[in-house]
C-alpha cells in the first residue's frame, strides 16, 4: 500500500473515533440534563444524577420507600429502565405518633352510647362491662368504640374511672373523656341540684384532669314575680329581683344602676311567671320615678306596684311623678304610691311599740315586745312552736290593745320568714317589718321578699337583709369544722404519713394518705387548722425541733401541690416537747414520731360574726418514722 493511502486511512479512522467519543459525551450530558429537569419539576431536587455511558446512576436519600419508587418510575419514562442504576437510600422510618384517645359517653332515656378510640391494652370489652355494671337502672349500652394498639396514656385510667362514675350519677348527660380533660354536659332538676352536682364533681375530679362543666337547670317558677329596690342618698340596693330572660335582667340592672349607685353588681333571678312581656319596661319607668322623688322604696308583686317616697319629697314633686307614672306605665300594671308623712317632734319621750323575734345559731327563739291580746299571744306561741320546736321557744310579750289591726298578720309573716333562715331576727313596728339574718340559700333574699309580698298588704313596708353563707348551704355538702378534723383523723388512722429516715422527705407510701387529706382540705378552706410536727427524744433537742418543723412544712407543701388553698393552714414543729407515749420503748418512740392536725378556731362562729371563746381541739392523727 502506498504511503499516502495509509495516511489517509489513519486520518479517517481517527476522525471516526473522535466523532464517536464526542457523540457519546453529548448523549451523556443531554441525558443527565433531561433527567435532572424532570426530577426538579416533580420536586425531587434531593436526587443526584450521574451518567456513565448509557447508565443513569441515581443517588441520594429518599424520605420514604414510596418516594424512591416514584423517582425511579419518572426517570424510566425518559430513558430505558435497563439503563437506570438505583443507588438511592431511604430515610429511617420515624416512630409513629400515637393517636389521641377520646371517648364520648352519651346517656339518656334510651340508654348509653359509647363512641371513640380506646387503647387496646385497656380492654374494650372490660370497659363496656364496667359501664353496664355501674348503671343502676339497667340502661342498655351501645358499644361503638374502636381500639388502637398503643400504650395507655398517663392519666387515662383515672379520667375514665371519674367519667364512668359521673355518668352513673347523671341520667341525662354527655361526657367527653381524654387523658387530661373531662367535659361534662348535663341537665339537673333544679338550681339547687345544679350547685350540688357541680360541687360533687369538682370534689371528686382527679388532680391530673382538667374538668369542664356545663350543667343546666330548668328555670324556676316565680310566684309572685317580685322585685324590691331601695334608694337612699343616691345609693341603691335590691332585696329581690326577678326577670324572665337574660335580656330583661340586663335591662333591669342597667336601669337600677342609672337610678342609684349599686355597691356591687347584683344578680337577678331568671324564672317563669312574668305577668307581662313589658316587665322590664315597667321596672325601668318605676325606677326613673323613684329617682325623681329623691329616693324611697319600690316593690313589684306581679303587676301590683307600690312606691313609697321619703318624707323629704315635696307634695308637688310627688304628685307630678305619680301622674307621669300613671300615664306611662303599661296598662297591666297598677300603681299604689305613698308619700311618707313628716315626723312631728313631740315633747317628752314617746314609748316605742314593737315586736321582736330573735333566732340564735343554736336554734333557740326568743319572742319579746307587744301583741294585741292573750288570744293573739296564744296563736303566735303555737305558730312559733310548730315552726321552731316546742323546746326552742321563749315567749315574753305584753298586751297592747291599741296596736294596728294588721299587727298579728305582720308578726306571723315575719315569723314564717324567720323560720327560713339559719339564724336572724325580725322586727315589727308601726312603720315597717325588718328581717335580717344568715342563710345557706343563695336565693333567700328573693324568696323571702316574695313571701312577704304575698302575706302583707300593698301598703305594708318591709326590709329584707339576708347574707348568704356557703358553710350553711346543704347543697354544697361542705363539712363543719369538726367534721373536717374528724375526717382527717379517720384518714390518718387508716394510713400514717411516713417520712424517709432522719429526713423531711415524705415517703412514696404516703401519697394515698396525702391525696385523701387534700380532698377533705379542699372543702375546708375556711377552717383554721395547724399542722404540727413531732419527733421522739433521740438526738439533740434543737435538731429534733428543726426536723419536726421541716416535716410540718413538707406536709403543707404537699397539700399546696395538690391544689389545696392553704391560707387557713399553719405549720409548726414541736420537736420532742409534746410526747404522747414513753420514749423508753420502740413502740413509744414510734408513737411520738407523728404529724398532728389541730382545729384552731370555729369557722362557723367566725363567719357569723359571733364572739366565742377560743376552743382548741387536738386530733389523734399521727405520722411515723424519725
């Protein structure tokens, strides 16, 4: 072959190889660009793409297996799947978040329905069986629960126990339960029953549960529909207030505030029995009239209105205001207006004619003052003994034939009203009837004003001043001071408060005892008690005193941590100074190592502002281990 021919052949071969190499490089670059563009468009910018010849290498870490598969499939639609080399990893699977376990318990006349999600390990069938066993009325239980195989959350068991017990006590209710929250919606029979239910549920609720209550009560029937308002020197006050709706109540209270300054925002009982849809309008007009007269008293008894102007009101002003009221009051309402006669100063001292009845907190009743004759005295004495008990009545009255004709009616009405108070007094004189006292009924002032409006004539004046004391409210089931101490004694007798040796750290074995004491203490926040710490005689006296103080403080702190308001508690360390047994024996020393609760004051006497001698009672509660 000629040299020229060989050279031409070599040049051609080189050109062919170079062209093939350039073509393969272009193909690799183009393939990588196309694949990267597709993956970025699909949101997979985490994938690294490399092309080696005809092979497309994919690397990176996919968030899950499904995403890895979608990447391979997307690339396979662009290049031959046989060219794909999958070198992608998959992120470690995160721990699955457990679901929120909740149960809705619905109870009505048809039975009980259970809806929600419960832990499988808690036992769905056992839960349903517990509900069936608790129902005292054989209610049918419909189970629509589902389960999930996750650990039971903390607090779940306590919340479920509380909710199921509450469901048994509430025939018409809906209870929503989770591990940290219980919401109860229910219907009660009366406002008093509503307060009792709320108090009982709050007392029983576990400390770990947030309790939300929505207890409704039917509106009471008010008869007569009563309102009584007094205005003196620009200051107004309600003895009784009734309204048929919340809107009406707000209108009445706004009108009262406009008439005179109220010491505090009063409440208005919402109930059935309003004599007219114009009730709030009539009250507002009458209050404006009372203000225009310069004060006095206003009484509504159904549609009958009595307004009494003070003696400082001029006849002209009185006539003008009464005329305006007659013209503007709705037609249903009838007005009786009285202008108090001016008191004439008489020479010499005039004898006061009055009748008084005083009921003590212990229940004794003293009747003094004037009655028309022996016949009326017999009637009054018999009525009082029937109401207050034969052994409780002391009668010391004198005859006065000049008393007004309605005197006996007013006396009997006052005694009947007094019988509805825990203690108090009633005063009857020629001008008015005054009733004062203390009651455990929140609506006592309204109830008594209604009673007196019924019993007395429209022209009879009366004044009601009743203070509500929650310690006397039987619906709240609040124990007396002595009952508080007795209940704590019983708890301590069943399980001592133990401490770690030579320490003020409360032993874990005492948790149940502290919890039980806390439940009682929450109901006794007006009872003054002392938590006393005591030790045996071993060790130095000053160290024992310090240790006993630390232990008493530890008990106080433990109660605070359980949501107990401890302002009524004090803690004191006595050391070895007050032994109750012989320190010469182990049994005696164990008895001397203790926590004692003392009753410091009688809260009821303090609440009723009565003076009594201090009576300090020491309990027998103990704790153990120095």
